[in-house]
C-alpha cells in the first residue's frame, strides 16, 4: 500500500498519548486486570513502559502470583521478540531503544501478550513505533498456536483514521482505562 503517512500519524499519536497520560492519573489498570483474570495461569507477556506509555505494572504484579510473567527483549533488527521471565524486583537493564528488560531469567513463549502502542482503532489496528517487532512476533506466535494479543492504551489514543498495511498484525482486544473493546475486524 502506498501513500500511507505513518510518520505523521505517529507524531500526532505521541502528542495524544502525552495528553492522555496527564489526564488519566497514575493507576489505570483495573479494566486490564479484569480481562487478565480470565487468563490466570497462562504465560503472560507485559512490557516495561517507556516514555508516556500506559503502565501495566500493577496488573503484571498481580498476575505473577498465578503463572509466569515475562517481558519482551529485542533480539536484533528484523527479528521477532523473545520473552524473558520477570518478577517484581528483578534486576533490569536497558535494552535496545531504552526499554528496560530483565537482566537474566528463563526464556518462555507467552500465550497472552499485553502490547504497547501509540494508537489503535476499533478494527484491532495498532500503530507502534515503526520497527515491526510486534507484527513479526504476533505472526510467528499465531502460526505456532493460539495466542491473545491485548492492546493496552489510554482511551484518547484511539484513532479512527489509523493508517494500516497488510503486514500490520491486528489485536484481539484493546483495553483502556475506560473500556474493553472487542475489535470489529
């Protein structure tokens, strides 16, 4: 597909996310934890937030009591993500792009992924940072078996005009501080 201005969409999405974070307050994981309750015991991937990303930390800590929790690790350009086990208090180091990653731990394959994003739409579309890491990762994981990809964002990150391409992996659910959205496909 040509003519897609993802750079312009990302710039606008960064501004919306920054405003949303300021308006939302510090802890907005209630709806996320409600969704995750149905996945207790399944290997779960979250993320360590960078910049103004919404923080899934409280939900990850709660879920770690019932099953393995892991965080994504960039394994190299043009490669899918790998996932290393995480627990609260585990030593973290800066990974590529400044995202904190566990310094050590077992590598696992998640069945449920909480996915960070810049913008989303109600079709399940997601605008990320442009590296394609989650698109590649979701493609590989979905070929191997059933997974659930949950976009986690502030409601103000919604963008009905999201520029999507055929290689963009869709989300199975989107959770905001206000609602749970089942994509319309």
